[in-house]
C-alpha cells in the first residue's frame, strides 16, 4: 500500500464514471422516470443495451488493460462519458436515450473497468487486498452518497416549495441542473486523473505477448478461482442492481414523496463507505472468501424479509432495518469479491484478462435485471411486484452462498 493520492483518484474516478448511467437513476428513480417519460420496463431496456455492449467490452477491455497505462485509459473514459452527460442534459427521446446507454456501455467499460481493478490490486500489494478494495468501494460509496445528497439538494432548491403541484416542465428543468452538475464532475475528475495519477511500473504493461493473447485468456480461464468468481460476482451484482429499487419502494410502498424517496436512495448509499472499509480490514485479518459467505447470508436474510410483504407503511422502522440488512450484505460483497484474486492465486500479469473474464459473466445482470425488474414492477403493481423481485434476489443469494463456500474450500487446499 502506497501513495494515498493514487487510491483517492481511483475512488473519485471509480464513482464518477457510473454517476450518469446509474447513480442518477438510482437516487432519483421516480423523478427519472417522470422526466424522461419512461416506464420501469423502458428504463430496463436502456440498462439491457448498456449491458450487451458492456459484455463485449469487459472481455476486450480486460486484455487492453494488460497492455496500456491505466491513467490514459481511465481519463479518456471519463471525458467521453461526460460528453454523453452533456447530451443527456437536452432530455433526449426514449430512442435516443437507448443509444446513449449503448455509448456509455463502451466508454465506462472498455476503457475503464479492468484498468481500475488492476491499478487497485497493484496499490494493495500482496498483504492488503482487503483494505485496497475496501477503500475503493467504501470511498466510491461515500462520494456516491455525497453526490446523491448534493443532487437532492440541487433538485429541492430549484423546484417550487410544493413538489406535489409542480408541472412536468418544472420537474424537467430542475433535473437538468442535476444532470449538468454530474457531467461537469465527471469531466473534472478525468482532468485530475490525467494530470496527477502516476502509473507504477508493475501496472503498465503485461509481459505477455500480443494484445488479446489467447494464451492469457486460456491461462486465466483454467484457474478454478476465476470460474467460481464468475458465479460469485454474478450473484452479488444482482443484489447491487436490486438496490436501485429502494427509492421506488419508499415512494410506492412506504408512501414517501419524491424528495423523501430520493433521500432514501441517497442516504442508504452512506452505508456503503462504512461497510466496505470495515469489511476490508476484517477480511485481511481472516479471509476474503469467508467474508463472501457471511455477506451472501446477510443479503439472503434481507431479501426474504422484503419478500414476506411485512415491510409496508407505516412500518418505517422495519423498512429501515431491512434496507440496512440487505445493503450490508450487498456492499460487503462488492468490497471483497475482487480482493479474492490474490487468495485465488491469479497471476498479476493477467489481472486485466482475468477481470475481463469474470466480468463477462459477473456483470451480465446489466442485460437482464433491468427488464426483469420492469416485468415484476410493471406487471404486478404494488407490493406483490416488489415481493417477486426480492424472491428473485433471494434465489441468487443462495447460489452465491454456495459458490462462495466452494471457492473457500478450494483456496484452503
């Protein structure tokens, strides 16, 4: 572990890159749907298009990250993503919004994702992988929550005092300010990364031959740790995607207004920094694989509590408790699943390729979870749609728990 500025820039850039495609819709989901005049299914289709492009880019971008400095790759990705935000400011049509998500699938994944993971692994060294990825996810969570809160404040400041009476035009104009602020933030972080991020020698270029070497790919896939991590990341990421629905749940089931529902989406993200940092320190003292088992068990409990249908207005205390339990499992998983690469004996020289393969399967929820959420929530309005969604989450929590147990048995050998 070295150079605090490097991890700070990784944290800032790691959240800025996803601010426009995901964080705005997570924090402002009811408002986002109203401003762009979308249904849950239509928003899900945007995520699916993003996921299809990302699926290809995870694979190709992984090999690119083993051959080019992360500073250049990540800074370029942030600049291009910000350009998409300036276009989003114009409030494009549904069809144009779909194309924008296709564009973001390329800018945020092909150039950025594997480069960030490899740079973080290098920063942590052999002994501090839990702390490195805990700081990364915790820091990203803190900035996501802070930016979400700032967005809520901007939104609340520019709308009339009586939110229930504002027109669609007034709501759109207020949300445009939020989009503009997010776009400038993304571009600004890209500039800081370009100017101040230093590429250590061990991060820059793999010693393998040829861009996209099939030797690297076969070597990574032959590692049993990589194959189990595919399933672990898949199950964990489904949990993270389902957290997008918390603000909508607050609005539809707990009967919060738009601003209070957005606050739920923002405040729950403040759990992420505390959980991730604490879990990172704990994992370095025990085992990242063991933490995976505990985290999936926690996510399963939260999902089952939501699925019972007991969490309804006016039981705000139960809602907050269940949200915290679910978030605890979800964020703990994000803190450690890539930290397990060192325990799984994945060679550093092919880190980017391994991350690409893991992500190829692990992040497929970008394709199918959005439409599934739309199918449940639009097809069964009210509490029943949310119950179905959390039963879906519980199923994958069990799958992830099994995969984590098997992974733990392998590394102990």
